[in-house]
């Protein structure tokens, strides 16, 4: 299945909308898309997973690696609108104890500090 990524400005952050399945075939695309945002200077990113119904360990790995990249750059990456199957993977691996997970994109945006986001 094809993975679609779409970045848009959010309130105090950038929202990356992800559509498709996060697996061994598509996780490199997610990692590259997130890396482009880091390279562009985005310091706060909400990954919208509302349209992701499946994620395996390679998708999980891509999120963890990019979470660390944001943290090392002085920024923040969080997840929002996570579907039950994906939430289960995050919970079983305890990644949800490290990466903030929000019920909705608007909830995640409300928790972002607008002063840390560069003007575009």
C-alpha cells in the first residue's frame, strides 16, 4: 500500500498527515518526510496518524529515530489521532511512555508552545 505524507502549518507547529500503512516498505518514506521537516527547521511536529490502520516494528522504529532527532535538535515530535491497532503497538512497546500521544490533532496543537516554531 502506498504511503501519503502531507505537511501543513498547525497552531504553533507543523502537522504531518500520514495516510496508509507503516511497514517495512513504507517506513523509509516516513523517516525521509520527517527528516525533511527537521532539515527545514521545523522544531515542533504533530504526526497525524488518523489514516494509519497498521504499523509494524519498522514504522515504530522510524518514529522513535525521528523523535530522538527532534529532541537532539531542541524540538518536539508527538503523535495524534492514533487508531486502536497502532495505539496497541505503541502501548505494548511502551513507546507511548516516551513519545506524547494525543487523542486529536487539535489537542496536540493546544499543547505546543507557539514561541518555538520558526516563521514560514
